[in-house]
């Protein structure tokens, strides 16, 4: 099909969009034609009536999905399922929201965690370091007040290459 032809990046873009059945224009624009960066942060965490709200701020210009790793206390009330969450062990869940939460121009997103009343020990944003975050040090809650940054690294199950 491509013998003696000169495919362009647009051919790849159109092929992938058609094959996946999605308009990924936002992705191609930021990843191929800009030097913008991802820079998400956990800005605030509040709990009320068994729901925890994690305020995620997007400091960078490149949008990315919100992926949270939630680590619960070892004991307590049963953990309730959420439709956008996957339990990876008895006390840890990965919760995701699609990238289009940023498409309305908002710089913050309130991720509501409705797992029930079991207390949450730790929350990390982009735990697998899938996105090139400019400052991964602000991707973990709770914050370490002495350092003015989140207590991070291996203690939160984040790979060493994340830079925390």
C-alpha cells in the first residue's frame, strides 16, 4: 500500500484516529507539535461523610488523564467499589478519569473518591510515572510539612525514576 509513497505524520495521525475510533487531536497536537509539559499536582484533600475529594491542579499546558493510586488503612470498614477504580490488592486502588476533564479550560479537577468510610493513608497522582511531569514532587499526599514537599519516593510505591 505504501510502496513508492511518501507518508507524512498526518497519515499516521489519521490512521490511528480511524483505527481507534476516536479524535485524538488533543494528543497529537501536544505530543508532536509543541514543547508544552504535563505538570499535575495534588493541591488539596478533604474528607466528608465517607467521601474524599482530591483537588488536582494542572500547572502545565499539556492535558493528561488523572490517575490516582489510593492506599487505604490496613483495617476498617469494607472498601466500596467505584466504577472507575480497580483494586490492585486488598488495600490499594487505582482510580482514573479521562483526559477530557480538562477540555473545558479548568485548571483544577475535584476527583471524588467514594470508597466508603475506610481511612486513606496515601494518595499519589500518576503513580506509574506515565507522563513527563515537570515536578513529580507535588504528586503525593500527605505532604511532609518539614520539607514543604510531599514525603515521597519508594515509601509511596513510586518508581525511583519518577524523581521523588
